[in-house]
């Protein structure tokens, strides 16, 4: 006898069996390949895009000086060390004069000797002049005598010849004088040069700055052009920033910058783009821009790494979408648009993109269009979708 | 007594084994049971009474002799029926030493199983089962699980099962063995009732002293031979 | 005629269901193993699909970039862009390494990519695409990173700005995408100690450290620290051109190898996963045998427990085939419960596995058929025992 609400056992088990089968069917249709793809959607809205360019850079000095000798030599003394501040004209290091002093003395002596030679040549010229005067008057007297027939012609010729000889000696003495004068000038110039070289062993700071390297110690020999010290002007430190060529549209001088130093990640420093290098790097495919600090931060060192964000003028009243909704078919960018209950791929043209991921849609969509943002899997034209709040659980 | 119906056994022999190890369990057994009659079969263990039941139940092949059940010769020096299973199903009812009910069927279905096996539709089979259960006084337990039933109830249900296909013959093997004297006597009473109501020939194998006096006729079996005796035929309440 | 098998099951349903559960868990393990294999194959397919490439150009005589390491100069892509049929060509790098977040680290494949080019993840599950040229990353959800996390790859810290799903390497490691230049540095730039040692060695070499040439040593050190290699160039073939034809063109360059999609499939699946598939195949066979043995044992035991009832049934006239059917139906019922439990269990614990487990409906259907067949065969042992029962034993006890 069956009581009305107490079902027979077979009925319970049939219910259980049906429940199991339903569970089975539910599992089959909500997971695995038969299930619809979970997606999130958003609408195209109007808003502001704040495009910005990002690059990493190294702190460099705008002007850096290599202080070293012009001739090979030995370092005698180095008077400053790394980190010292120096003033313009301050003596930083000295090279060993070696034989330069002796050379200066020798050059002075040579000059003196050349001077004596000039004096000698002048005296000789005087002597030649006096002999020329005598020979001239004798020649006139004997010519007169010859005309009067008191002396033979040969004697007259002899005296004429003496006069000519005396003239020639004048010329010779004059040219000898000129030559000794030239020699004096040369030796004097040598002397001045030797003195100049003697002065060059003094290595002086060309401007105010900070010593960044001390490359040679007293006693070491250096070649011409090799730096003994390196100097920079710390107020001229700027960030040599590298930006991907493909992501540097709109790069121009004057863009405001935010600089974050690797050594001080918490603080942001303001700056400005002051120069774009005319030569880009073709190997790394980067453009190089110099960004100066508005106010120099304390304790910054050269060759330190920094991140630079250059803010470009915002685009207002733009149609915007999150860049996660962009999909690519080959090289063509587009989005999955849901219209009239159907999903289809619509090619779009994008404009400015902000660092926060908002991208401006220039062509292809209008405000209010519903597009797919996140999806569980790759979508196709005939995919069945299920709109959810989030595709991946992002626990905070 | 119409000898053409009921149970007739003539010269039944059963030898197990061959040669020197052969055992003659039955030697030229003769028996007659009329329809509506309940006879006792008494003997010590090893006397061959179990073998006789097995031969009558068509589960063991005798060596020689003749068996006639309900007017049909089923064995005459060889089985004369092609499908013994159908014979057992339709023509013989079995009552065992223990109820041997099917534990996963309820009381009604245990009884209804036999007509269902015979091809009757389920509703009809269950109706007949209910009838029999009523006749045996256990109708109120019709839907009970076997495990919930007492020994006496189970025994009565097994009797109902034996009667379900209205066989002309019922073989009962120590049906009162598990029961106390009152219950045992009531079982015998029921058997007699059923026998006379449905004109069934019933052989009861027993050594229960309490019920032996109730039989009108008794067959003694010793060493494979049967001897007919008159019983006390004591009346039952 | 009532269904004896159904009645028997209903009567002892607890035992039956528990047994089914046990069998089900075993079957669930089997499905999961098959799912692991399918997941590996899917990982490989997904890897190839997600790259958006039609051709993989790698170092000659290698099977790279996934199966073997490959290194080519990073300016090769410019030459490839000049070939007819090449629509896009982009450098990519792949490196398996540990990525740190706080105190933990995760094994990941760091991918260097160029934005807008093949190699960039095609779709996101959260966050945004990378907008800065350095120090931003997009990670797969299997790394268990969140948007906004700071992670460390080699020398630099990166901010996770986006998450992806199903972006895994062929080995099943989740991918972390970073800008190509950062990835090149991560892969090829040595650690500080090695760099300092290198500088010392260069300085000790008189050919490189010439006193008469100031600035030479510095220039050499800088050039040694630079790196200009990538692991592969991903090429997208223009419409109307055949990938194999373009690949042939590229192979004519003596120092490059190019693989089409089919060839990469073959390399990944046949070569890399091949050994795994054999292992898993053997494992599945063993599981099938164990399941069969379990079912056979259980059904046999259940049958033995019913020997008396079977003798009685046979005696009272039940067909042999009805009894055989009883046992067979029980075995099949057990198999059905096991299958359903196994499929549900595999679906439930699949996501907990560190690698992707893919349970295909085809596999489930095949599994169902195999389970039923195994149960049927396993029941033959019990059926033989049941058929041998002598109905005479019911009499005489």
C-alpha cells in the first residue's frame, strides 16, 4: 500500500538517475568544447586620450671634458680626485717636464748665440763699408792719375778691381747679416715654443665642474690625447632617452617629461625634451632624445638609468576603447562588434593611444557600439558567446 | 484414488558412480500419491529421500524406472520431457528446508515471480499472488521486505510460491525444520488445506516427530527402498 | 516479467553505488590521463595558433624554436620582409625560466615580442595590452599573477598589465610576454659577475687593451655587452601565396631553416609529445585491465553471494539466459554508474591540475563504449559460475 507522499523506491532512483543525467548534460554544455565562450563587453564612449611616449635613458653630461697632455709624457702630480668640485683655471694635474727645462735653456742659449752672430755680422758689414769707402776713393784718385798719365792703365785697373771687390764684400756682409737675423728669429721662435710646451704640462680645468674619473696616477706615462682626468659640469646632466622608432610619433622638442630614476623610484622629476638627435640608432631601431631636468635632483650620478615619460597633448572628445578590445587579422586591426545579435569582425583605424591603454578609434565605429573586450578563447564569426562580468578572476 | 493423476513412481533406481565405488541411492522405489493427498516420506539421513526428491524434481536423472506426474510420464528409463525447466516451473512446486525467498523481491513479487516466469502478465501474476497470500493469512505483509518477515511468515510465503502456478505436484523438503511445534503444525494444516483446495499431490519429507502423526499415509525409506505404512492421521486444529 | 537485475540493484543500492563510485574514480583517472595527453596536444596547437604565424624561421639544421634552441641575428627579419609573399615578419625570443614574484617563483616561458606583430597575444582575459616599450608584462593566468603585480625577470622588475588564457608553451609552462628588447637582454645578457670577469679578461688581453688607442677597451666592453640575437622570426604569408613556396625561398638562404604550420605540428606532436603519448597509452591499457579486473571481481563476488538464490531460481524454472542477463545487466549498470561518476570527477578535478586537461566528447563517447564492453567481458566470469550452479543443490541443503 503506497502512502501518497512516500514514493516507491524505484521512483526515487529514477529521480536520482535523471538528476545525474541532467548534471552530466549541464557539465557537458557549460565546460569543454560545446560551451559558449565567455566574454566581457563594453560600449564605445567619448573621452579623453592622454597619449604619451615612453623610453628608457641614461643620465649623461651634456659636456664632458677629457683632461690630458698634448704630448706623451709622465704624470708628475694629480692634485684632485674623483668627486672634487673644481673651478675654471684651477690646476688639476701636472706632467713631468722631463727635459723640457733643459730644452728651454738650450733654446735660450741658442737664441743668445744667434744674437751674437748678428752682432758679428753687423761688425763685418761696417768693416766692409769702410773698405768700400777707401777702395772707392782710391779708385777715383788713381783713375784721375791714370788720365793724367802718371800711372799705368794696369795700376788703374787694379784699383778699379779693388773697388769692385769691396762693393761685393758689402753685399756679402749685408746678406750675412740678414741671414743671422733670420737665424735669430728662428731660434727665438723655438725658444718661445719650448716655453709654451713647458707651460702645457700644467693641466688646468677648462670650466667649473666635478671630476668624474682619475685615470692616471703620478708616475704613469700617458700618450698624447689620453685622459688623465675626466670632468663634467654637473648642472649639465640630462637624460639621453631612447624611444622605439615605431612608437615615437609626435616626438618634438618642448614636450613635458616625467623622469623616474632607477635609484629613486619613488620620486618623479619634471623635465622637458630639449633636443632630438638628428642621428637615430639603426641597429636598435631607436630614436634618441635628450631630456633635461627642470630642477637638478640631488645625488644623481652619470650613467644612471632612468625611465622617461613624455606627455603629448591630450585628445579630447575622442571615441575611445580599451586596447584589450583590439584584435588583429594579419596586419589589420579591428574589434568584435555585436550588432543585431550577431558577432562580426569590424576593421578599425586607431589614433592616439594613452599609456593607460585607452586608444582612440578614428574610423570604423560609432559611439555606443558594443564590442568584446576580454574573451576566454579566440573568437570566430560564428562563435556562441556568453557575456559575463569577468573572464579571469583578478583577486586583489 | 485416481492413479492416473498425482504422483506415480514405479521401480525407480538411482546409482551414483560406477564399478566398485558405485552407490545405489534408490533401489526399485514405488510410490503413489493421489491428488489432494499429503503423504509423509520418512527415513534416516543417507537413506535416499533427498535423492528421491531430486529425481522427482527433475534435477537429477534416475538410472531406471518410471515417473508419472499429473498424468504425464516424465521419465521412463530416460527423460520423456524435452524441457525439464518448463516442467519444474509449471508442474512442480518446491518447498525447501528454508524459505529460500529471493531477498531482493518483496513478498508479493516472490510469489508472483512464478506466474511471470510462465509468461503471465505482471498484473495477473500479482493478483494471483495476493490471492494466495490471503489464503495463507499473510496478505497484510504483501509489500514487506523479506528481511522484515518472521520465519513463519516466510515459510507461508514460500508455500504460496510453490502453489503460484497451480502445479499438480508439490515436493516439500523438511518444511517444518526451522519452526517450533505450533508453527510446524500450522504449516502442515495449511498444506492439507491447499492440497484439498487445489487437488495437489504433496510429498512431505520430514523427521519432525511432531507432525508425523498427522499423515494418513507414510512412506518409510531405508537404504533406497520404500515401504508404505499407514499413518496415524491425527486431526489438526 | 519484472527486471530482476533492477530489483537486485535497488535492494542493495548502497553497496552497488559505492562500488560504482570506486570504479568511477578509477575511470575518472583514466579519463584524466587521456585528458592530459589531449591537453598536451592542445597546448601545442594553441601555441602554434596563438603565434599568428604561418612560418617559423629558425637557425639552420635545428628544429627550433620550441623543440631545440635556435639563435639567429635580429636583423634577418628585414631581409625576409623583402621576399615576395611575406606580409609580416617579426622577431621573437623564447626562454624558459623562473619568474619571481615576492618570495615565490613560477616556471614560465618568457616571450619577447614586438607590439602589433606576430608573437603578440591575440586576445586578453583581463587588463590591457603593453603600451610602454620596457618593463611591462602580460602573463597567463596559470602563473597565478594578477594585474598590477610586480614581477622580476633577471635584472629588472616588470609590472603585469594584462592577463591571458591558454597561452602556454609546448611543455605546458605558462607564458609571460615582455617587450623584445627586454627579452633579448634577459636571455643573452650575462649576470654581473660574469660581465665583470669578462671585462677583466678583455683588459688583460694586450691586443684589445692598447695604450696607444684610448677608448678602445671601453668600446670593446660595450660591444661585448650588447646582444643582437633572437630565437626565431615569425612570418605571416600574404594572401594568395603558399606558405611552403615562401618557406622554400627562405631555405635557399644557407643559414636559415623555415617550417610551415604542418611541419611545426609534426615536430611538436610527433616528436616532442610522441614519447609521452606512448607512456600514456601504456598507462591507459593498464588502467583498462585494472578496471576490467575490478569489475570482474566485484560482479563475481556479488554473484557468489547469490549462489543459493540462483540455484532456487533455476530450480523453480528460471531460464539460464535470464540469470545470465541478470548478471550482465548488473555489470553494465555498474559500468554506467562508473562512467557517469568518472566523467563528472574528471571534469571536476581537471582544472586543479597544473597542466591543461582537455576532456573531449569523442573521448567520452569512446570511453563509454569501452567501459560497457569491458564490463560485459568482465561479467563472463560470473556468468560462467552462475551457469554451472546445479539447481539440485537447492534441495537437501
